[in-house]
């Protein structure tokens, strides 16, 4: 009786594990299929306004696009760097237009919000989409739905599509310059120390700074040491001056 009972429990456990594995595999397969690009239009032209802004808000959605990049490390994908509301943004789609045939593909995105949000509702995110086969799209649009009018969607250039040599070997990126930054002495000391250490380029994400700081930045930009990227985040979000929301 005891022996029979143990065998019954063992058989039941095996059945449960097998069934669970089958359900899990089926779910993963469906998830994979749901992210595959699907044709929604044929014979169209790639339309929509091309945007070159540092930060572009999506209409009617709590999502801001910074830049898409081609990523073929694991599969042929477009990885979009963005800022999203971690609770309100649940679904996003990449719209690819393939030339010269004009086929428009929509690919469901995987949204990976970075964990270091420090309790803020918005966080940096990777928006990752599989690219269609036999197509190397140069631009992509991001939308909250797989349906809509591509003419109304902003288009973003996909960087890194063609392999290029780096212009410099050693670059430093500094946290955003904000709060009417005016510590000129500290900035000059930092830049000159970077140069001693062999840095060839220093990238500044500038929100705002003092007029004196502007003159210093201009000097280093003309020298070729500093590259300034506009960072108008306060035009889109209410920015905190502390590490608390």
C-alpha cells in the first residue's frame, strides 16, 4: 500500500512537471511569434516627418524617444533608447518601412525599463524590436498601436546600420549639466585632467549653464575636446533637483 502510494505520487508529480513544461514552452513560443514583424501595408512609400531632436515625445503616450540603433549581437534587432513611464506604458510597436518594395512591417517591442529609477515614475528604457527578414530598414517609427497612419508618425534614423570606424579611441561622457551650472574652475580642472589621462573627446549633455560656463564650453568645442549635446528634458518633464520624486 505504502509502495503503491509513493509510485502514485511520483507519477502525478511527473505528469504535473511535464504539463507545466509544455504550457511554458507553448507560452514562450506564442510570445516569440507575437514579436515577429508582420506586414500591414504593401506598395507604400516611407513617409512621415524625419526628426533629429535629441528628445522626441510620442503623441498621446508617456514615451520619449532619444535614438534607435541597429543591434545584431544576438538577432537582427533595432534597439531604441527612450524614456518611458514605468506603469502607464505597457505596449509599443516599431513600424519599419522596407524599400524599394514599400512593405510596411510592424513589430511588437519588448520594453526594458532600467532598474535604477530611484523611485521616479519615468525611467530610461530599451525598446527592442525584431527587424523583418530580407530588409535593412534605415528608419523606424514608434507607436503605441499596431494600427494607424504612418504619415502621422515621426521617423527616426536607425544609427549603426553601417559599420564605421570610431573617430576617437577614448571618450568620456559626463552626467547632464543642469541647474544653471557655474562651477567653471571645477570644470576646467576636470577637462585638463582628462586630457592628461589621454581623453580625446568629452561629451556634455547640456540642459543649462551660466553665461561664463558657455564661454568655457565654446573654447573647448573650438579646441575639439568637447562635444555638446542639447538635453531639453525640462521641456517635457518636471525635473527634480534632488534624488527624490
